[in-house]
């Protein structure tokens, strides 16, 4: 009912008729806090050879946007293919909340099924490793509690796996330091980065890659299509990586943000004070909207982030290599998805949790059997479009409760004129819509201005709100924004 696209029923011939054992496997890789800062996205400084290699055999979506700029809510929207309807769906705890409502149908407040569950019910063997939903290991328990028994998505998985190594629990591993300590036990008295004198197995993502490679060997022996979801932690805070990945970069060559100041003509309520980042008490400086961190510290932090990206790129490469070695590559849909972006000092913010491009734009790379190779597209797509796309590629019916639209057609016809994508996102009491040229945002708050407009053709870093200067553009775009008004802030279409 809140679908924002012109509904178009695509012919099955676009992706081929897929049935029975001909159905492709799916390798779905989720990466936490990954910005679109990779070689394949034009960052020549970033060392990301494995993701760049994947891009060379698939499609890079240069304008992919998440629905909510926080981990749990973003993943919930991805997995259910739905825009948020209520405030709970902006929370990191939404999987736990919805699990308690499992007995109710979606239209009465219950949990809609995930696309993993839909695949499982249609003959796929489903395995999750690491952070696919919100919890680091897919289980419900507090940061400092023992590992819980309840799964966040109990109907989705044939197997849910994780190797916590010397850290003991998923959440301890999520905030891991190389000596086996973690942010939880140290009560935040840690730095937001670490150059570890360890090999790849010295941090949890190395263990996750090994577990995924072992599981692929088992799945290759099954006479059943599979879905393997692998969730990597880095580059989520703390920005920790083995020293060899730090050594890939010359810190002095790392550029500072092109948007060092607050955007013009906005209220600071549109941003935030970097609370998550500032929880790392041993950092050299605290971030704030009043004063940017010093340039040398900003470069150190970006260096740490870049090293973390290169580390996770190497782990992804191991999994991709094993997939190829096992002869599975040609009949496997490979998706790499970032759960949201991250301000690296942009707008004086260190963190996510805004509805600017810095937080909402993330990588999406898709390699599918029969799809074009080594291409990119600037067509706007949303995370909610991934659910129906996978269903179409696998020959599985998409439930009526989803809000997205399949972009399977673009994988074979990147220049198709039948795609008019927009992306809606929600946070900080605001709704925003992104088109190919503009971002229009409306906040439901007292602090003025409540309307923001950015022209990405002239201002790609959203440094100046031009809503007051161009009311005619605002009027033109407002009906489009209202199509994404799901009643989240008390006002329905």
C-alpha cells in the first residue's frame, strides 16, 4: 500500500525461467558501516582488490540507499523488503520486538517474513554466519550477557553459526581487540582504533571467513540450492585491523572531508553529536558539532577506517575464492551489501544516524548468472528492492507485503528506461526522498527549517540547503515525498 514505484510486472524472460535444481545459489555478504569508498566506486586510494574483482564480474550500484541509518533497523527493512511503519522499526531491537509478535500477521502488527524465510520455504537450504540481522551472531541477548538461545530470525535458518574465538560471545567479538579484550568488559575505556600485531585470525572477521569457507564445502556437496549469508563486522567501530592493512596506506596522502562544516541553512538537529564514537573514552579527542577534530587526528581515524575496509576486503576475497574453487561461482548470485554509510568527519559528524547521503548511501554489488559484467549504474535503488530482486532471480513468488521493486531487469539491461527509482529513508523525526538529482527532506519537529533540499548535480556533498531558494522544486517533489509517508510520524497519506 505504500509502494512508491510505478508497478511494472517484468517478464520472466528477463532473467530466464528458473525452477527446481536449476535455481541459483545465493551468497549474500553484509558488511557493517561500509561507505561506498572502494576502488570500484572511484576511490583510487582505497585498497579493495577483492571487491573490485567482484565488481568486474557484476554490477556496481553507485546510487544505492538504505532505509534507516542504523544497523538493526536497516537490516530489518532489507530482510523484509518493507518501509518502516512505526517508531519501533527505527530501533536496533526491532528483531526482538517483532519476534514477540510472531503469531500475528503483518497487517495486525506481527512480523513479516524475511526473504531468507521465503527462500527456505521454497526449497533453499539456508545458513547464516555472523551479523545478518542485528545481533553479532543472530541471537538475542544483551551486550554483556551470556549468549542467548533465541534466534532473531528463527524461521529463516536451517543453521545459524558463529565462531566467537577467544572473545567468547558474539557481542564481545563485535567489539573485539587483538588481546582478547572487548569494549563491553572494559566499559568503553578503549581507543576507537587499533593496529593489531596479529594475522587475519587475530580479529573475528578472519574466523568468520574461515567458517564460511568450510560451510561452502559442505553446501557444495548438497543437491539443493542454498542461501549462505555471511555478516562481517569491520569497518564498524572500533576501527581495528592487523598492522599489514594499516601499512597499505600513507596517512599523509589520505584526504580530509570535502564537507568539513555544517551544511548551510539547516538546524543542527538534523545532525548529531557523535555519541557512539565518543563512547570510546581513550580516543585523543571528542567529536562535536561546535568544533571539528584536529586534522591529524581525523587522518588517523580515516587511516584506521581504510585499514579496516582493506582487512574485510581480504576476508571477502577468501570466501569468493573458495566459491570459485568449488565450481559454484557460475550458478551463484553474489550480493555484497553495506548496511549504511558513515560520516568520517563530514558535516563534523563521526558516525551514522543522519538522513544525509553520508549515512544513507552504501555499496551494493550484484553478480548474477546471465547478468552484465563489469558495469555500473547510477539508477537510484533502495535496500527494499533487494528482496523482490532475489525472488525474481530465483523464480520464487514475492509476498504482497513487500514495498520494493525488482531491479533484475537492470542486471541485464543497465540502460533500461523502465526504471524510475527513488529511495525513501527515515530517522531523526524526518522523512527523506532521494531521486537521481535531488534529496528532499521533511522533519516533524519544532526546530526550523523543517524542509531541506539538496541539488546533487551542483552540490554532491549536500553542503547547502536550497529549499527556501527554490520553493518551486520543493512543491514539485513534495507529492513524491508524501508517497513514502507511511504514518511513521503520525501523519498518513
